[in-house]
C-alpha cells in the first residue's frame, strides 16, 4: 500500500513523499520524495488526515500525516483499497478541482440576478471584507461575523431605505464565526470557545465572557455555528476534522446541545460531517439541517443531505451516506456496513454534490407571499471539487404539511462566462425586520437584500 506523507524539512517547509507500507499499522519502509510543494489540487485530495502517528524511518525521523483509503486512492489513477475484512473493497473514482474566477459584483451584474417574479435583489452593504454569519435583533440591528479578521460588525439602516447607513466594529476574537442572539445577549463562537455579551442600547457589546472554552479542535471544519432552539437551549455545530475518518474526539462531526450558560453540554446528534446550517420548522418544531457530503467520491457524489435532526440519531458519516451507500475507504469499527446501516438515519432529501450549504433558515417574515411561510432557504456557497461548478446560489426548500418536498432556485445567476467566473459566494442568511432576506457574500464582501416588491 502506498500513502502520501506530509512533513516539514529543516527549513520549516512542508514537503511531500510517497511511502510504501504493508498496512495502515506497519512502518513505512520506503519513501520516494515527490515534490517540494505539492500541486494545490493534489494537496486538497491527499490532505484528508485520517491518522497521525510517528513512523520509524531508516533515513530520517519526522512526524508525517498518514493519509490512506480513499484519499490516497483518488490521487492515483486506480487503486485497490483493502480493509481487515473477509472481502476486498475495490473502487475507482475520478475527481476534479475547479474554482471559478472571482469578478466584481457590479451593480449591472447584481441587477441581472435571477429571482422569482415580484422579487428584487439589491446591495444592503458592501466593502465588508469576508462577511460570514449574520443575525438581526428585533430593533433591526444587523450583526455580521468575519472569520478571517475575527470581527463582529454592526450595520444599521437608520432611514429604512434598504441600505446600511452606518457600520461599526463591536467585537474581535481570533477566528470568530458563529453568532446567535437571545434575550438581549449575543453569543459568539470561535473554534474552541463560546462567548456571551450583553447588547447595549446603542448596539455595542458589553464584556465578552467565555461560557465554553474546550470545544474540539477544528481541523478541516473549524467554523462553528450557533442557534437557540424552541426549547431555549443552545445548539452548536461541530464539523469533522477531516474529509472522512474515524474521529478521536466524540464531539467532532456532531451537533451539541447546552444550556444558555454553557453547562450540561451533550451530543445531540452525530455522524454529521459538517452541518453548518440548521433551523426549526415554525409549525412542527422539528429540527432540520443541511449536511456537507464527503469530497473525492466523484463529481456526483456525495450529494448534500437535508436531514431531520433528532436527539440521539446517527447520520452515518463517515461510513454510510445517502440512502444507504457505503464509503469504500472507511469501514465501520467492529461491525459490517449492513449492521451500521441499521443504526443510521437517512436523509429526507438530497441536493447536488459539493454545493456546500452554509446556512439554512425557515422564513418567518411577513413581506413575502403567503406561500413562502414555512419554507426554508439555504445558502449554497459553491463547489470546488467537481468539473462543472454547482451551488453559488440561494435555494428554496418547499415544505408541505411540515415535510420537505423539493429544492428550487431562489437567487441564482452568480456564475458567469460559461460558468468560468463568479461574482458571489453566499454564506449567511437572516430575515430582516421588514421581512426581506439578507444574504452575506464572503467572496466580494457584500450583504444582499432580497425583497418582495409585488407582481404575480
């Protein structure tokens, strides 16, 4: 078996090698140096960390990242991946990396975005670096996080003309991302910590006080999201550290539940690779979330999953995906795939693979037509791991009697030039006080406003 190794040389630079070993547990016996800096696309393919350990070497000593199974398989033309089982597992998968070029979100381009009849899209705010998650108070104060700068920015539309008149940085913490507001307090999440602060009358924040300080390390998915459920409890999305692997921390690849003061933290649901977007249906109270599918299973796999999230449920990652499909690179521990399927809860709907849904909310406003009540919106950030790009849009999930029936485009048209360029990668969603939908874009530093202005 061959495995990609990543390690640092004496100059501190990352270098890559291909090691030969008889199994995942055996020492590396031969290493062939490939390149000093791996091609970005190949690096994204192989750098899905499954096991970290020190391998004895005859020529040097270093601490490599041993990447086996499907990640190594996909970086070679064909391969045979065998696990310790009575039958071999064989798979050949073709993967792609394609990222559309970014172009400016000019007013002309924004005006050409596609929305249903009667809706229009305008710029609520721009020049915001990389806005991510968004939350709105009952008084119309808009708070936006920026993971790269670690900031929270307050936006105000004082004259109610649909554009932010004022902006002010009100907080900063390293890698700050998740945000939720409850009872005149704001909750903010970094990779390992959750803070709470009082909301002052002028919109600024009181002292940020930590209520949780030991969330799991981030790895590949370090962006935490927060929401309060109908039960008044705080729900925290914790993504996986890898593309597909057996996690060493049971809180990774889960949604956690805690009291508002951070105490009584438990695992609410597991087997969720990265469910950043989740919300509760306003009529049934059921919890729904969009989970990111596994990368490097091909252009059409794994499809993104819309799950009904239930306490104690296991949604299958990394072993089972979709409606009972087996991930050939990762075998369930101490049981067969069939046995693991029996304990896995399958998705209710699926969406195009690699679309990357980053936020999900149910519409509770009063501006949109009545048929939108009880439907959900999902911000599809956009693909990188397939030949033809998908996502780069806001989609609507139609619900009937509390159950999802289908996805349909709501805001699209961000892809240009025969899908070789894009001027928007949508992230966060919030309903503004007037019932319009606010949408963040971390590619061009914008917040869009989607409003209903009439029509059939």
